C-alpha cells in the first residue's frame, strides 16, 4: 500500500512539473503595423531582422528591422499567394492560385514568373536546396523541380484530395497532408508516394518534424483543433488533446519539446513537453492566424486576416524537467559548456514548498538584464534551461536564480 501511495504521489508530481512549466513565463504577443488590410497567409524570416509576408492579390511585404516597418514589394501578379519559402537570404519562392510560382534571386527586389505546369492552386512550396523543390495543391497536385524552378514536373501523389502542405526532412524523406485526413509520404524523393493512416477524416493543414535530426517524430495540425503526433515515422498517429475546436493552420517547433500552433479566431497554443499538454496564449486578436515562424528561439511572428501581424520576443526557451527527484534545497549549477557559443545549458533545483517569485535571469558585466529564462514557479524538481546568446556580444555574463529569500549567482563566458 505504501509503494502504491508513493507511486501515485510521484505521478502527480510529474504532472505538476509539466503543468507548472506550461504556465511559467508565458510568451506575450504584441501587434505590428503591417501597412495593409489584406489577409496574410504566410510569414518567413531569412534572419532575425529580415522577413517577408504574402497574402491576397499578389501581396508581398518585407521588413528589415524585425517588423517595426514593412514595405511593399512588386510581385508581378494579382493572384492570391499562400506560401513563401527562402533557400538563403537572396533566393526565395512564392506560390498561389492558378498554379502561380514566382521566384526572386535578389531578396525580393524582383520576382519572375515560373511555369508550374498546372492551373491548380498551389498552397505550399518548399525547397530542400538551391535546386530541388516541391509544390503541393488542389486535387492532389505535387510538382517537383530539380533545376531551381526553371522547369516543374508532375509527381503522382496517389490521391485526388487537395494537399495543403509538403515538407521534407532530407532529400529523400518527405510528407504531404491534405483534405479528409490525407497523409502521403515518400522515401525516395517523391518518385513514389504512399498512403499514411491518419485515423481521422478531418482536413490536415500542416505537417512538421520537431527535430531536424530525427525521422521519428512528426506533428500534423488541422481543422476542428486536431493535432496528430507520430513517434514512429508515421506508422501510427495519436490524436492529442488540444482543448479547442478552432481550426489550426500551422505549427512550428523551436526546440524538440517546445512548439506553437496558430489558427482560427486568433488562437495560439503552445507546448513545452512535445505535445503532451497544450496551453492557449493571449494573441490579442480575434482574426484568423494562418502562419507562424520563429527566426530565433525567443522571437516569433504570426500573421493572419486583415493584415494582422503579431510578434513575441519572450518566447519560451527550452526549460524542461530532467529528473523525478525532489531536491531538499535550492541549487544553481554551473552552465555547460562554458565557455560557450552561442548556446549553453543551465541546471537548477527547486525544493518542495517555501518558494515564491522564482526567476532565472541573465545579466551582462555591467549588471544590465539581457534575458529572462524563467519568471514564475515551475514547481518542485530539477530543471534545465537553454540559453541562446546568438544576439549578444562576446564577454562575461552572470546568471542569477532568485526564489523568496534565496539567491545564487554564477559566471559564464560567451566566446564567439
């Protein structure tokens, strides 16, 4: 009986770890002036400062200062544009209605038309490298190029259902999802596409890997709040509990465990435990949000109807429980690696009870606060925080754990 009681208590504490973490340091989203009232369907950043949005009537807009200002680019088309994808800072593609594909090689200054070979709407365009790309759309359309878009050939997806997303992890392994729960996958660069069993007839609108180095785990989002997850490369899919029936249009992971999805009526959900739990954030808008993109782990953008652009600069870093042990006292460990460039991990311990106003912050040599890693109480346990200093100069930094009357500070060195 005592063993059973201990097990139940331990299980409850594990749940508290994740639940507390989900509500700690929730990202806040602020409005940006896009300069347009047109619906926006896709956002993509080529650096922390430079980004693009596309939308209705051939709209393309660009920022070079992190969204503070957006300028209009001449797309050369009045077709609705649903997706934008860049290979590098200069070369990018857009796709849209009536088989539209347009390409830039000078960071959006000029866009040239490409012959996609179809009049079907192309909802998605995705490039693996400078030469190889795919476009997916109406009626099971998949088009492929191996010469940077100079020519596009048809691939047989084996379905007539519309495909809303195509995404590749490697040159050979790719997935496409669409209406009526359609999942198609290829392991030979699209020469053949096979059917996956999603377990739902709900339309799926996006598919993503949560780890660029693992073939196993993928997520799909779709209509009616559906999120699917597989941990065996699509052999089986589990339906996750999202707590919403709002349509979800796109999903993006900043770490293996930390992900965001956006959708209908301005909904933003996020997870810090690889989809086991999802919490709704306050987006500050009721407009549908169609796309979300993070150029860095703490900065993200989402775009949607009526020219909506929202931005966060305090997105969750990778703060995860690393042990089921309940510490007896507070402790702050030395970061590793140290020196580091640009990321390092910081482990800290929180005992059961007697703590409030907990925070883990990073300061520069002058004492200026440069990053808040935790700003609430994630519950008792041992945690690891990931600190990314890609936007900071080399030098000595200090990180400080504070909880009630407890304070501990340690030094770390950023060497670029």
